């Protein structure tokens, strides 16, 4: 059936009006992320951006996913446990009103400790992976094992956040120069496999520049390659070095992960985040 899909994250608000066939009729993107909404203001933001759509089709439900369901969001939607499927999430959807609902996040409780996600579960289901490994790069990258169409385990990596901190707040920021020399990325990937570990290789970026072995133009790409490579090393150690990975990404970040995964001999299938989100939310909506 027709419905309104809302991807409400920390920094951005994205909404899509879909017809009964799943085609996008209209969309809106705004900077009204969860962090920018005042207490009690979520309903007003939704009305401002989607009120006209809701008036045009009074029967269309509004299904939201992302940080809007966190404890600092509109209402806290409790994490659903692994194994998590579209049906188990549909059964755990939190109703904000008769028409508006929030998809819960997912929690994994494994031998290495708990891990959580909000929003990524929708993207994972949108890939249609039945059995395999799904990678979602980002501020906090996720790697999920899918078995029988359900998320059975996942791991988070603070790759994007670490890059921002080291690139702009650490001593490496003083050495980095523009324009970037992208060959540094491959050097970072190679360094990620060094047995000395991530923390040693991070300092190596500084030492290489001071020793004249690397230019400042390579520092940023080297850091990116080192962190992404370390993430992949960790994921493959956990999940056995899969030779096929489904990647949910686009743009430059997709290009970098493709290069890193191919360097490890992995076959890759790519889904854009928008495509995965809409397909995943439609799967959850259909399971209700």
C-alpha cells in the first residue's frame, strides 16, 4: 500500500512519499536531524515537511526509522534482539500515534559483548541478502551477518568518526596537505595489514613525513586507507574472510571500500543507501 517513509537521523531528515507500487512520488531532504529538533518538536517537524502528503492521502501510514527512535528522539523504540527479520521488527514497531510508527533498532548480544544499530537494519533488509555479509560504511560502520534472511550478528567500527578526529584534531592534521595524493590510500591499506597494529601505524604516518618517506599530500588518503583497511581486517577476522560482500554505499566512500575489498580478493555487490532504505522499509511495512 502507499505509505510515507522517513529516514530520520542525527543530522538529517529525509522523507519519501511512495505509491502502492513502491514508486517514489515525492521526496524532501532537510537539515532537521534529531540533534536539531527542540524537545517536543518532532511532530511539528514532521508536519512541516510531510503534512501536505498526509493530507492528500489520509490513509497512508507514516513509517520512520533511524535515530528518531533513540532515547533522545521522538520516542524510544526498544532494540529488537538478534536474530532480527523484517517480521520481528514489524512486530516490534513502536506506535507514536494511530498513523505514525517507528521501526526499532537491533541489538546483538554475543561473546564479544553487545552491539547496537538504529536505521542500518532497514538498509540491510533492503539488500535482499538471504545469506551473506553486508557492509554499511559510515561514521560508525556496520558489518552484518545475514542468515536465512535474518540478521544473526553484527559488529560496529568507529571508522568515519576516527578519521574525522585524527584528520582534523590530531597531530596528523598539522602534517596533512592539499591537494591530496590518492596513492596514499593504497599505502594505508598495506599498512593496515602490518602486525604492529593500528595505533603504531597511525604514528607511522607522522614518522614517514618527518623522514621524507611520505609527503603531506598523502597523509589524508593514507589515514583513510589505514582505517578502512583495519576495519575490513577486523570484520574478516570475525566473519571468516568472506569472498562476497554486499556494500551499501555510494560516491567516494563506495569507491574507497570497493578498492579496499578488491585488494582482499572480495567480490562486491553495491546498493545505494536510498534504494536499500526504501526497499527495506517496504519489506518491514509489508510484514506488519
